[in-house]
C-alpha cells in the first residue's frame, strides 16, 4: 500500500509542477513551446496511468467487499477504468512525446 501512496504523491507532484510551469508561460506569453506541450501531455497521461494503478492496488487489497455496487472502492475502480479509455490516457502518448524529445518527426497538431 505504501507504493500506492508514493505513486499518488509522485503523480500529483509531476502534474502540479507541469501545470504550474504551463500556466506561468500562458499567463505571460499566451503560447506554449512544443517542449511544454509535450511535458503537459506526458504529465497528464502518466498521472492518469498512476491513478489507475493506485485504485487497482487499493481495490485488490480490499478483497471481495469492494465488488459490491454500493462500496466506495467499486465506484472509484469503475470511474478510473472509464477514465482510462479517455483520449488523454492513451499509452501511445508516451511514444509520441518520446519521438518529440528525441527529435524524430511527429505530427505537431497532435501535441
């Protein structure tokens, strides 16, 4: 369970730091660099992926009681797995951002 706590805090810190940087830039320049757009993409995607792992860990630790519809963890499990299907949670974003960071060609309209 400590790994779930560590993952939750790490994801929150990563996303908060990235959003703070993006907000500061947009507030003064009104535009983001491609590197900042890539950082925001990977921060949001990775935080969602970490949150799914955290919910799965807690859900599995709770045992059979978590499967019932009225259980708080069942709802969190269901919600996180719905979010996992959102466009922003796609694992392909890791490859896309990696290609950008390596200087390989990408479709910049997707970033």
